[in-house]
C-alpha cells in the first residue's frame, strides 16, 4: 500500500492534554522561551511539581510523555508547521 497518514497534533494541544493527565500527580508541563538561559538549563519542555514549585524533570520529550500517559494515540503525531 503506502505510507499511513497520521493526524497532526500541535505541541500546544499536547501540552494541554498532558497537563490535564498530570494534574493528579501534582505535575505540569512547561515550555521555555526560545532565547535565554532557561532553554540551556531545562531544554524546550520540562516538568514542574506545582505543589512544591520545583522542577521535577527537564529535557522531556513531549511525544514520548504523551504516549506514556495515553493522551497521544498511535494514529497521531506531533507536528508544528
């Protein structure tokens, strides 16, 4: 046949899905600004524990987390055109 087409999902939409799923674990996905020190230290996306206001994980792969938490289906892919 051919290549299977996947439904595009923006990183912003995936962040919102993840934040709803992670809320019960006191976690929230954040994105750093393109320019600045935080991008160097934390990567593009990172996790914050909002209850203690501390970084829980840095340099996270948004798509991997989405699949791990079941908020990104197999027929979807992250694409910001």
